[in-house]
C-alpha cells in the first residue's frame, strides 16, 4: 500500500467501543492542528517503561465476519498491584551497539520481564512521512522496511533476551476506531504474538486495513498495560510504545496548561507508578 489511509467497508461500525476502565480524566474533542509541524516531531521514536493494559475493541480484519466484544477480566486489587511494583532505574542513553544496551539493562537489574507493544496509528504518520520518508506514510508497506518495521525489529533484538515466555500482547491506537480513547488488539480474539517476528508479520497484515486518525494520546495504551500487570499479580512488564512524535497539543491550548490528551497521558503515567 502507498499510505496508511487505505480502508474498506468497515465491519467495525457494528462494534460499540467501551471507554478504558482506568481512565482518570475526560478527554475533550479532537483538535486538528492547523500545521502538523506545530504538533509532531519528525522521527519515529520508541518509549519504554515498566507498566502495564486495558485493551478495548480489537482490530477487526474484514475477513473475520463476526461480532467480538472485549472479554471481561477478573482484576486483582490495586493493593496487590502496588505490593509487587518495582521502582524504575535510570539507564543513560549513550550506547553505540545493541550489545551495550543489553548489558546496561542487565546491570540495571533487569534479568527477565514480560513485554507489551503499542503502535501509533495516528494521521501524523502521513504528515511526518512527507518530510522524512520520501513523501510516504511512515506506515507504508513496500520493498524496504518502513520506520515502524525497523523499530520493531531493533527493539525485538534488544528486548527479546529478557522476555520470559516470548508472548507479546500487541496493540494499536490512534486509528479511526480508537482515536485517543481506546486501543485495539492485533488479533480479533485478543491472542498475543509469539515473539517479535510474529508481531512484525501481523503488523504488515493489518496496516492496509487501517485508517489513520487521531489525536495522539498515550493514556489508552498505558491503561491497557496497567490492566495486564494487575491481572498477573504485579509481574514485571516493559511497555514499549513506538510513535512518530508527541502527544497532541493543539495551538489553542493556553501556555502552562495541558491539552486534554496531555492531561490524560500524565494521569495514566501517575497511575502506573
């Protein structure tokens, strides 16, 4: 496909999306930036942090002709969650090889963990790609890996040695069905990907059917990760977010104030700590 805008008669219109169970604040209407340069950086970036999921309506492949409601989960109490939480350790970013990164993670005390992957499918990936990816969407699938494919591969080679079971919950956010409110699972049945190789293969399969939208908020994927940690009684997880830029801040947001998406993201980060 040439860009992330390709779509289809979307069977997801039949779904009712439910708000995150961990939402801390309401999020106002979507503010479309007048100039994409005001709101977004021009390089995909990955954000890793220990946290944790509340996945909502999953991605629905047009070949999967059925209704699918998010499963109900029995959640442990927040007391149990906080009992098992580990305090974060600062790791300096001054590496020149993946081996150095892996060594630094081990020196910081990371011996094993469970991974969670979140991918940004907001429309800014088209704007950014016009200036940094040969005028193509950063999600364009072609003969050479796009920036997201490259990031997934590199992160996989770095973090896979620490993943205990090699099973990775993979989610997308910011498309036309989730916006800044929800996430979708890479599979309609919510199953996890077996390693980064399957995560990369599934990413390539679903991209042609997604319509990029927005705005950008990291709150839904952070809330989703929190849910996963709660349901595993506080097992250590690393949440990896691959995105093209920053959380949406519209030009009419007053100086010194958070945009709705920024506030929701901050609230979710505080909840994860």
